[in-house]
C-alpha cells in the first residue's frame, strides 16, 4: 500500500526581549542558576504578572509578516499543572483567543513552492529547568529561564514529508530572525519544534491518528525523528496494529522515538482566563506603528531580486534566506552595476563555500562586500580571469591585503594581471608549439583533445595570466585550424 | 485617650499631647495582656514598633507629620511584610518571611504609621469566622465564646478591643465587612483596583481587595487615602487621579446633611432569614438616615440571590490555581519524608493546608475540569455579569444601597464549623460587591439580644467611596454606635 505522511509543527520561538514576559528579570542565556529569577519568576506569595509590551510587539511583527489576523483583543489563560520547574503551578499562556490567528508561510520543496497555512501564534512564558546531574539523587531547579517570553507558532497539518517539515522549520527560523523577534539559537533552545505526525493510505482524506514528537531542537533531529516515526507508524499499521495518540520523545543516539505519555494519561490543564491580567487589547495605531517598522520581508525581497536583478528564482530564494546574506549581495551588486548575476554566483558560490568550510556567519566574512565587488570588477574589465580571481579571493580571505582595494593590491603584488598583449601571447604560443611537436602532431592527425592540452600548456606557461580567449584564438590561427 | 479614633490620636500626637512612643508602648502592653485571650495577633514585634514610633515622633518634631504619622497599625497576615513573617494563617507558610512589602503596607508605612504586628485570620482568607487559622481561632472581644467574623477576624478584633486604632484586611467575599459587623467596628472593601493587590497573597484574584478597619468612617477615609493609588506592579490596579476621601466629610452639612441622598433598599435584603434583632437595628438606622435628610426607595436586585453559589464557584476556581504555588519546592512547608516527587507534593500539601482550604481547592479543581468548565465556571461568570447589571440598573434610582452586612450577629465558636454551607450563607449580603467589583462599607448600628454588635452595609457604585463614607460619617455624627466598646476595652482612658 502507498502511504501519505501528514505533518503539522508547533514551534516555540523565544522572543528577543531583554526582560521576561511578566517580570523585569533579564533573559540572557547562561547566567549562574537562579540569578535571573525575580520574586515574580520564583512565584513568591503576593507577586503579580505585568505584561512586557515588547513581547506583544514581537508577536504583532510575526503576525504581520505571515499575513495573519492580529486579534484586537486576546486573552491570557492559566494552564494548570504541577512540575518543580513551573513555579506558580500554572503556565500563563493563551488558549481560546490567541494574539495571532491564521497566516501562511511559503516554503520551497522539491516539487516547487508550497504554501503552508498557520493556525495561530500565541504568547506564553517558558518554564525553568530541572537539573538531574550533580545533585546525588536530588533534582536541582534553575528558574533563570522561567518567564522567558515564547511565541508558540502552530501550523496546519500541511506538510507531506520530513523534508517539507524541515523546509517549513527552516523558512520559519529564517523569518523570525529576519524580522528580529528571535535570535534563532537552536543550541540554546531559542527555537524548538514539536512535530505532529500521522500517516494515511494515499488518497484517503481523513487524518490518521497522530503522535506528537516533543522538543526537537535541530533540523537534523526533526528530519530523523519524523522519518523514524513515519516508518514506525506504517510498520505498525501494516502489521495489523493501531497508532495510539500519544506524546513521544526522540532519542538522537538511538535514532528512534519512544512513548512519553499516552492520551489517556494526558493531564487536564484546567485552562481559565488569568484574572491577574486584563485582556490584551491591541489598537490599530499600535499595529500601524509595528507595520511601519517592519523590514522588507523575504518573499517580497525575493520577488524584487528576480525582477530588479534578473536572478533565477533559486538564486533569489537562497540569497534571501537571511537578511545579512541579502544585504551582502545587494551591497556587492550595487558596487558593480550590471553584473548582479556574477555577484550572486560569487556570493552563493565561492563566498558561501568558504564560510561553510569554517562554519562562519556572513556577518563575520573576512572578505567584505566592497572587497568582493572590487575583485569582480577586475574580472569584468578583463584584468584577471575567473580562475585567477579565485586565487585573489583566497588571498583576501587569508588577509594578505586589507582595505577596499584589496583585490588590486594582491593582483599588483603577485603580478596576476592578465596578459592581453597579443604579441606576448603569440610568443608563448610559439614556444608551446615548438616544445610539444608530438601533441601538435596528434592535433593535426585529428585529435581535438590535443588542442585543449596545448591551451593548458600555454596557460601554464603564462602562470595562468594569459587571457584564455586570446590564447585560444591565437593557437587556432597558428595551427591553421 | 489611647482608645480614641485615629483622627483624635493624630491631633494629640501633632499637638504633642501624646508621643507615638508612649501610645505604641501602651498599646503593646495591652496586646501583651489581651492577645493571649483574643488570639488576634500571629506576630508582634515590639522593638520594631517602637523604632517606627520613634521615627514618627521625630517627624512630628520636625513638623513633617501627616494625619497618620505615629498611628499604630496591624496588618492582616496575608499582606506581605519584610519586617515579619507572612503566614496567611497557614501551617504552609508558618515560617515564611517575604522579602518585600505589599503595596498597601508600603502606603501606610509611607504615611508614617507604626507597624505593631500581623493579625490572625482564616487560613488563606477562606472562612467567615477566623476559626480555620493554623494559629487557633480568634475570639470576639464582645464575648470570648463567639467568633469575631472572618476571614480578617484578627484585625477586626484588635481594632474592636482597642489594641490598635487601625487595621488592614482583605475582602474576597465579605472578609472585611462581615468581621467589622460582628466585631462592632467599621470596615471598607474599596472598588476593585483602588488598592493594589501587589503583596496580597492571592485567594481569588478577581475578587480580592485590601481595605481598612477603624472605629469611624472618618478614620477609614484617612486610611484609604494612604492605601489607595495606582501601582504598575498590579495589572488590575486602576490608573486614576488620587482622591482625598476626607474632603467631603469636612463640608458643613447643616441639620439635614443627607438631603438629596437617595438610599436604595433591596427588597431581597429584607426578607426571611434575617435575625429580628438585626432587622430592628437596620430599621432604626434607616429612620436615622431619613431624619438626616436622606430619601429611601425600594429597589430590586433579582439576581443577587445567586451571589453565594456564583461566588462559591469562582472563588474556589481561582483559589485552586492560586494555591498551586505552595508545593513545598521553593519555600513553605515541605513534608519531612516522602518517596518521590508526587509523594512530596501530596504530603507537603496535605500537611500544610487545613480542611477548609483543601475543600475549596477540590471544589475549584472540579469546576475547572474538562467537561465541567462550561456548566460551572463559565456559567458562574455569566451570572456574575447579570448581577453587575442589577446593580447598574439600581444605581439609576439611588445613590447608595443599604442593608444588613450579615443576617445575624456573631455566632458561637464552633457553631458552624461542621456545616460549610451554613458558614457560606453568612456571606449572603457581602459577596455581590466582590463579584461586581464595587465598594462596600460596614458600620456598627446596634446590638442584638446577646449584646453582640450588628453591622449595617452601605454599598455604592464604582468609585463611590467618598459618598459612602460621607453617608456613614453623617450617621456617626448623629449616633454613637461606633463609640461603644466591649467590656475589655472600657477600662482604658
């Protein structure tokens, strides 16, 4: 039987506010345990939550960026359960009326672009952390993270493969960073996903029973966990079993998911509106203010890159995968008008490869956009060949020259200027013909490949500096080809 | 003199006829003598009180005294104080000291009051008799075999026994007004949001409101001036211009100071179930109001009869969530022995909470449960709106609403502890104000056949505190019920 996979994601994005969602304590990562927990975060008797408007503003930003409805009135609710790192015995979240409703996200899949519908996005507070190591049979509680603002973004079950789920997660990850509401740091838990996975026979319209895989904090784990879970569910059904609705955890070491709790064990959270917080009202003026502060969004920028620079869709999408990369490209392209495609090729090719190799971010690229544009200008005016340009690029990367004119400095220092003097090239070609009679003979005997061999030798003799086009034509002329 | 109302004491202090240290010391002596009998205080700190008094005397000497400078005050033990522990009358918090002061505690401290101690109360403010305290029941100063009302019974008893001229309480369903009535003093529950709840250990967040106890309406106004005010730390605190609640009291009202005031008498408050002595005392008071120029009209609050059931859904629901933080993890009582996490929660809470608190947590958990929420909690919230509509409608035809604060005077200790519903029915006239969020005041208006005080409730529309206090003040200028003292306070000069 052919099976169809159905996936929906719930993503927790930690909002980049300096202080917590309901207290003035700092949200910075990595402080000594419980040093960033105020009376409110510890839930001392008598304390009350006060909403951080910065968190709301970030939620509005997100809603606008995905074309969602910003609810003019939303309600904070208490989700009641006991856990040692949940100080109040309830989490303040939004239940019936979230701040953001609807919206869509466009993702790139193997079959082309796809629109994923969003159900909602709501504000809530994070819990603290239970530390089970180093306490000899006891549990340590660190409440630094308690009260950290989160935006929980819930998608519709619109993804049909692990790859699509990853594409969605990556696009969402890029977007929240793009609009500056989340630092996206997955190691620190700033962006984590829960995946709702089910399978059904191809063609079936009813959804299968789903399992929720909790707390996937890398794209790789997300993909592996879904792939495992899909296989597990299909095998289970094919063996005559039934999928039980439950929450599962992914174990990356064993490459498998295991049951955490079944639906029957699911707690009754006894949600009710938090009487300590009046309903959150957002007026048009606030929304307008946030809207005017929004940067150009990736989708719009991608479309502009295609029309303004004539870039293919793939280049435009990749260049707009982050604001910094897009900015780098635009700065480069602006410095060398008319050569946007070449700029895109270099940014996505040489530069990205070099960055990936050392796992560096575009912000820390050792070659600036001005330096890259300076280099490309020398290709454009024929001073150097594309091949030599790569050497020059490596030299700038290695810090052999600094400043805006680093490319020129290196070309001059290393004498890499392309030889375009036909007299000089003719001389080299003559020498190559004279020194390689056997190859010349092969060529004359009809072996086309021999010609390329002679070009290569001429280029080598010029230490790569000869204009390849000229070498080609002069050699042809000399051999009477 | 030390048993006098705040206004008189303040005048004597500012005229240096009395020092705050002397006043405080003499009251501390009274507390030392009478508290073992009354059990009104959970904590008293004489050294600290005298230090406050000394500072107050210095302020008076420097000519920087306000109307409350040097006035001793007792706070209900549900209001957080950094100076002494805040137990909420519970074993759960028997050894808990807050690192900060509640907003109303700060306000009264800023006004120069002297903090003498923290008062006993029903555990976590759950009760109408001050019998559910882990620290034992509070006794009514008028008759030690009787309850003083609750939950703020310790403050009410302390003020009634003239142990302090001023006290604070919190009122979730009548917990200031009912003990004020049963103890023969004045107590005000302000409009919801007038006094910040910051530092008030939450029982039912949408109903809780702190307020003052004193001998007179005038004193209540003085205390409210210091307790009210916007506080950014409480999102339900109202941001409105500060008001001087004593201003209207100073106007010259002439012979008929209540001329132009219409008093609404809810048909539902004068029916069966009211003790005849209470009914008689209220009738006499109404005659006095009319003599002072007020007009009375009959009104109706058709949904008010639903107040108690609605209250006993909403209050426990919020309480069940509010009290979840008492889990033995970070502070408060933790069982000495337990097997695992669940066992630690279970034992710590079983040992830390008393029966009434557990009962309300269970009720609250039930009404919020999946499948019951709509039928109970949601329905109760809907009825709450209907009750608010009743009052809105009533205030089109009257300025204040008057009736008994409680259906009876004080009852004997232990009389209702086995019958929670009978106990809950004590709140029948008081809970509506909390559900609606409107202000309500109780003042003494007579005594029953056992010589126990009877309270009269004056309710008003939102922010009508000044008007209500004026009505009470004019009544007190013409009568002396507020001046009556229990026998154990008659000896003081």
